[in-house]
């Protein structure tokens, strides 16, 4: 409902003054004076208006969800026990007076304002086992009463058991956890606050060595910090003024035996064992290292632990008034937004005067066919917080991008060509999706928050979209953006399967790198078990193909070196540039042609010496580009065989 406007004689006074100037105002003053002395004085003094009363339209609740208070979101399988709290969140169709909420027949504490409200109550001895019930009574600001509500709109539910219900996921804490990306480690003057520092999407990429760290809660009560070969080191650990990746430093390197204890009623999680930690090693109960010593135990407050075992948020007060908050996600679960998305077909990019509306433009089948170069564009969200526009050499160009020519498919134009590094941040609570990086965009590049680029809006460094739909299974997504006042662009996306080449690959063992006079042949050399054991530093090398088109040689500090690389004899040793993964590289896989191209000096598959013009050890130069022939790439992405002709009649094959 909209607030009604009251109109009285004073409105007409103002209007008259504007229209006729001073003379009219003086004449009116005379009328008022005469009225005050007698006559129809009621016109001036009797100006109290009656209460407008009820507006005749009853409010409704448009969204209602229930959860155990420590859960991140409601679910069909919520559980609670004695001492835990149950919370309701609900949204109304219009502004409400403070509602009255009963949970299991007892009054709940209500907070909120206007349309958005929540209620919470701790379960006590008066509660009995079974499904938690509730009732919401409410009225709008005019006094109209809405129908009482006792059911959720999202099928969420909570079962109460005094001693704890059987958890369908056993203990949700057990398993491997990682920091959850942008914003997942932050510090401020209150729990959950990140006002002083909050890790950004770009920081997540810089600190990749930290965001792959695992915090492992074993079912037997033991705890492990698993940091592989490197983690993020701060200045006090030898990481320099700005911090850097490096070898983990004791006692925070996982070398100490540790235990965990979770008190779900008190909401505390304690780690026993010097150096054991969650999030950042420096944040302990007494303060921050190195200002205090490393303790034997650390206790965190659990703000969120989903019954599904996918989300965890903990807080620690590291000295008076200094609160570090850490958000984790179970390592085995990927956020639904992660992966590759494309526009969903007819009607999938539309514009109108309201969100989701396509009244001004919505593409039909003919438009979709004409813009096939747009429909195959990929919008990629990485698990590390990176974002990429992947356009495959062609996308849809409008006049503002191609010098005023007709709209047509063409080569992508900077900065909307994916050449700039991009990041994203998903705020599930606020329902927003933010892209950072000039040119990064969803759907169409012209739609920005301040207007449309074709109408003069500047190309921003950041875009924020509102998420209308993001399925929990990560298969569908709808976002919209208000591009200037009252102009809403809406984009519908569908998840597409990642190409089978995407991911990390290693050589497959005996016979996996061989050379002979024809493709796949190993008649001249093929490694046996003894050779594989000797070259273990080669066998653990990773050849990484990113969904964003990046390629990397990841060698972990050691690989197999031959004499042309400066060693006296073939041996395991420190990788030698440019074949050490230090150079930026990209790849392109042409499934139709059966070719795999690596661009970037030093980028290689299998052995670095094998290039298209020959072998480097025989004098061939190190090229900027290598082209391999793909003999096999299984659709499940589990095995691949490529070969390269390194000079006439010399074929190296890699499995």
C-alpha cells in the first residue's frame, strides 16, 4: 500500500501565491483577516481531518523460512535440541506493525522493521520431541489484519529432540574445510564485522596458497592443518612486509598432534595442540601473534554450522574488542555459482521498466539464431574467486563497439574481451553478485549500474547485479541490473559442463612419455617402472588447464632436468626458466581439428624439449607457441593422449 496524500486549503494558498504573485497574496491575506473577525471562521479553525482508517487491503507474508539458529539457511531436515534456538525469518507484502510470533506455543523475541522480520526462541524443558510449530500474527500500519501463518514458503522445517535428533549427515563438522573465498576472513570491532579488513576477490587469487589449505576434523576427534607445500606467511613468519606464499612455519605447519571438541549447546569449538588453528594462525584468544605467545589451545565461537555440513562460520576475539571471523565451506562441496554459464536461449536477455520484465525487448528464436556468437559466450566463475568472460574469438558487437557499423558478430573489443583479470563476490544474504575488473560483465557489456554504455555511461571497474534465482544445484541463474533509473536488464543463464580437458593432469606412469617414428609409437624410447621411479620428480608434475583458458606447469620445486638445461647429468632438480612455470601461458583446444595449442614461452606438456621444429637439446629454439595433436580425450575427463612431431619423423607421445 502507498501512503495517502492529504490535501487541504493550505495547498491552495501555496498554489495561488505561485500563480499570481504578491498582489494575490495580499488579497488572500485580507480574506483571512476578515474570516478571523467573523463570518465563516470554521473554514480556518475547523481543519482537523478524520483518521483515514483501515485501507481495506489485508497484508500477506510473501516468504517464510524456519531454521535452527546456527544454520546458515533453512532446509527440509533442520534439527534442534535442548538449549539450541530456532529462528523464523519472514517478509511481508507491505509495512507491518510489530508481529506476534509463537514458536512451539511460546512467545518468541521479534525484531525487524517495515517488511522484513525475524523471530527467535531458545528451546527449553517445556518443549516436547517432534516437529517445531509456529504461528505468526500480524497487521499492517493501517490496522488491517493478515491471515495467521503457520507454514513456511520454502518447505523448510525443524525437528526438535531433547537429547538431539539423529543427524542424517552424522556430525556435520567432520571432514575437510577450506576458507570460502572473498570476505571469508575478516576483522572488525564486533563478531561477523569486517570493517577493518575483509579479504577481497583479488586477495583470494594472490593468496591461492592459503585458500587451498585444509582444516581437517576427523571423526576420531583429531584435527589437522593440511597445507601441502606452501601457505600464506605474514611478516612475523618471514613473509615480508606484504606477506607471501612460502613453506609452512612450525608450530603452525600441522606438525603437532591436535584434537578438536565442539560444544554445540555452548556454541564453542576448541582446538587442543600448539599451532592448531582455523583461518589465520595469528588470531588466538589472548591477542594476535607475535604480540602474545602461541597457546596450547584456542577456542572459537561457532556462529553457523549447517546440518548439511557444507557451511561453517566461527569467530574469535583476539584480544579485547578485536574480532576475527572466518567462513568455511566443506572442501567436497562447490558453491552453486562455480563453473561455466551461458545465456539460456529465447528471452534470456531482456529489458523493461521493472526487474525480470522484457516489455521493451526480449529476443525471439530469430534473434537468438542471428546472435549465435553471443549465445556461445561463457561466463566463468572460479572456485578461487576469479571471473572470466570467454568469448572464443567472436561475440556480438553493437554500434558503440564497432565505430557505428551495423550490429554483427565480430572479434571482441577491449575491455569487454576478457583480456582483463576479473573477480567476483557473491553475497548470499544481500542477494547480490559483484564483478570487479574493467570490462567484466554478465550478459551484455553495455548494461552497467549508472546507465548504458551506448548512451554515455562510463565503463566501470565494478558492477553489481541482483540475484533473483540461483538454484542450489547450480543449474540455473537469473540476475538483473538497473541500468539507470527504471531501466532493468535481466539475464537468464544455464550451467554448462566444463570441457573434459579442464583440470590438473599428470603423466600416467610406465610408457606415458615415449618417442618413435610414428604417432603413439615408443620404439626408440619408452619408460619402464625403474625409469618412472627414478624420475618421480617428473611424475608428480602437474599440467593445469583452467576453465578461463589459462595453462600452467606446476612442478612443486623439483622436476627432471637434462643436460641442455645446464646440469652435468640428468637428475631431479630445481626447474629452469622458461620451463619452470614462471611465464604466463594460455591454451586453446580445437576439438574439431583435434589440436591443443599452448601459447606462452616455456609452456609445455610432458617434456619441455619436444617442440614443433625439433628438439631443444638438438638446437631447436624455445618457441612462443606449441601445437599438439590430441589422439584421445575421454568425455569424462579422466584420460588424454597427445603427440607432437618434433622435426620430420620424430614423434613424442604423452599419456
